[in-house]
C-alpha cells in the first residue's frame, strides 16, 4: 500500500452512543479499500453536532443518524421533521453527499414499545421522505438488523453490542462505497465492494458471532 494515500474525510452527525458504529464502519472501509488487512486506506472522521457549521473541507459523505431523535416520543413531530428537512437541504446545498441512517424498529422494553415503536416508524418514514425530496441516501439499518433479528443480535433500536455494531458497519460501508467516485480509483472500489460483501457477509458475521457464543 503506498504511504501517501490521501485520507478520505467523513463527517458524522450522530448521537454519542452511535460513535462506535461510525468508527467500526471507518475501520471496515479502510481495510476493504486496502488489501483486506492493516494498514488500510486512511480515513478521517469529523464528529459534529447537528446544527453546527460543517468543516470547511468537503467530506466524501455526511453520515447523519435520526437516532438522536429516538427519545423525543412526547414531542410534536412536525418540528422534528422541519429541523431535519432544513439540515439536509443545507448540507445538500453545500454540494456534499448525505447518507441518513434509519433506525432498527425493535423495542426491547415492553412498557415503552407502543409509543416508541410508532415514533421510530415515523422517523424511518421521514428518512425516506427526505431522500425523495433532497436526493440524500438512506442506509437501511432497520432492514440489515431485521434480516437477523434483534434477539439474535442481542440489541434493540439503540444498536448496542459488538455483533450489532459489526452488522451496522457492513451496511454503512456498502453505502459509502457509492460515494467514492473521484476519490478512489474505480477498480479499487470494486475490489472493496467484493471484500465488504452483501448478504453472504452478513451470514458470515452471524456464523462467527454465534460460534463465539456457543
């Protein structure tokens, strides 16, 4: 691997609890773009708050998660939606790709389930609406997790645990690889996509974690 590869800048607008997902995705992207083992392609992550100015140098993509709104079940939804619409329009006007992470809709706490499950569904619909309105992409964490199941993953909508983090990282990298035109040679992106894999990669992750738990 040449030592002078330019770092790929990523901007992340996520909750504190989701930083592990972003760090794991950056590490997986780095290895996939490399030779599959360290050292990989350098990745530079900038964590920023939702309503602060973006870093001056453009990012390969802005990763933004609606999970920071998951606790606002008692708040009116219209201002939440309006705030996200304003942010995404502003980010897209800056000419940067935006990838929205939706939410896994499994709620482990039975007492919180009715109100929270409805709220999570509304946030996921909002992500789809914003994608249609602005051209932002959606990383379907809900679908990736649902293919395996919350109980098998040992997680819920908060996406905690090493198993869940690895599954989320695989989905995030799949989306990020579509944002690298002009940053990484096409043949290297294609090789990285093969390393990251699709459903077969999820099956391998499941088998590895289930084997470790046996």
